[in-house]
């Protein structure tokens, strides 16, 4: 089969399309024919080596964190899925592999695909799990205010409506053309190119930062005293390390040191900084499915690329200008 792989960490974002063996499944796994894969910002972090803090890859490494597809083989210990099932999944981030014709995934990370979505629309597991795990962590109350930086992109397609369904008032930022997407998502909008952020200081209970260190200081100012920022890109910190009991003592110390500046910046603003590295979870993904089916929600697609256009798809993500999901179609790889 063919797969998109990286062979080295590099700021050049180099990928190759290689012929590799179709994976053989274990007793607790499914073999899935990948139909559509999501192209998300974590791909860039992986290619540039920024994920080395959490573990190094064995090269060559197949890319891709989220997918929708069809089950073609079922392990002997799996009884909740059958060949022919339409499913979607986010494998663990350190064991990605969605940019391939087939992928072997532990059944515990897989869920039935929402019945109201196409394969393209259903390539959203990472986004769904991320917002669910954030809200479980912060435990917001109905009526509180949430700001999502860049919330009209792939993550926002699920994050915004899911947060609104929990009673939150959601505002997103984006470029001027993104305003229409925000309106479709029923979210408030800040044009980050022209709006004075000072007008929005100290009015949000929570901020989800998707941009990273270069914008953290600006986004911290949006929070009320006592508010919380959860970053997906800014880097780990002491609170994140303490929350994960599986980390070694040395890794907890390392993460605490890395996050020292961000924690201090937050403390000076009388708010709290935290970091999330989303985890694969099939049971939570079932809840995402239930939400999508009950609300008849359909994610907006920015662009869909063929398998051979993978470099263009990755380049699209680096612009941070997508208005919806960026997808890689693997139904036909040739």
C-alpha cells in the first residue's frame, strides 16, 4: 500500500509517498480502509520536531491523526465492530498513521461514524476529542464566555457548536473572510487583523489558544481575573505534568521548567495557564457521535486534496487561514 511518511525532523516539512506493507492487525485491533484523513496543525508540529518533548518517532513514520473509513478486518477479540462498518478514529498521537491506504487501530480508539455525515465531513475525531477533553478539564458553567483563537478553522468546526451546546457564549478570531464562517457557527467574531484587542480585555472566562507562544501574552489579557487559558500549542507546564501520573519524575521536572515563563505570565495577570495534549478515546468519541447525530451538525470543509497533493494540503495548514476542515482524500491514491 502507499503511505505519506516523514524520515527526518525538518522545518522544510518534507514528506514522501512510499510503498509499505499493509499492516497486520493484532487480536484487539481493526484494519481500516482509510477514506478521508484530516490535515491538522499537529502534522506541522510532528514534521518540525516540536513533539519530541512527548516522545521521538521511529523513522520512517506515517503521518495523519484522524480519519474516517471502512472496517475491512476485525481482530479475534473484537466484538463491537464488523467488516463493512463505517467508522472514524483518532489513534494516539505518538502512533499516528492516517495518511495511508490502510491503518491498524486498537478497537478501543474507534467509534461508529455519525450517520448524518459523509466520509469527508466525518474526518473530525481529533477536533471532537480535543474540545470534549478541554471542557471536562475546566468544567464550565452555562452562560460563561469562551474565546477560541482561530476558531473558524478545522478545530472550530466541532469545538464551537459543541461548546455552545453546553451553554457557553463563544467568540472566535480570524481573518476578515472568516466572519461568515463564525456567523454560521453562531459565534461572536474578532477580526485579528483590524480589531483592537484592548476592547475585549478581561471579559472571557476561558481562552483556548491554538496559535502558540507568540500570541499567548495577547490572549491572556482577554481573560477575567481567575480565568483559565488552555493552550494546544504553547507548550507543557507544571500543571499539565502534575495532571499526568504516567510521566516520570524527570519529565515532570522538565515540563515544569519549560512552562515556567508562561505560568508566571498567567500569574501576573491573575489567571491560570494550562496545556492539553489530546488523548485517543473511543468512548468519548461515541459521545461526539451522539452530539453530531442529535444536533444534525455538519462540519464545514475548507478544502479537499487528493493523495498526491499532500504537500499542498500541509502547506495550507501552515498558513493558518483555513475556513473549515482541510482534508486528504485517500479513496483513490493513484
